[in-house]
C-alpha cells in the first residue's frame, strides 16, 4: 500500500455516514482510490458521477444499503 495524502477509506466512511455530503476525485488520483474502493465493504452505499476532464463526484446513495 502506498503512502497517501488522502485517506480514501476515511473519506468513503464519511460519505456513507453523512459526515461529508460529497467528494470530488481528480483523475490523477483514481488508480490509488480504486485500490481502496475495490475492497470497500459498503460500495452500494456510495455512488459516483463522472464529469468532463476525468473528475468523479462521489456521494451517499439515495438507496443506502449500509
């Protein structure tokens, strides 16, 4: 696991629990984020919306399964 300036697990947990309303991921951080995302146990609780330029905004799903 690489050292990161962002704790993606914490960010995902904050989205899932409502501490954060959204998180925008820059394209250059996606590979590192994906390594966390692929093993995150509550993927269904978070949705992502892609934007031009490779940015993705993540937020809590309306159908929270967590």
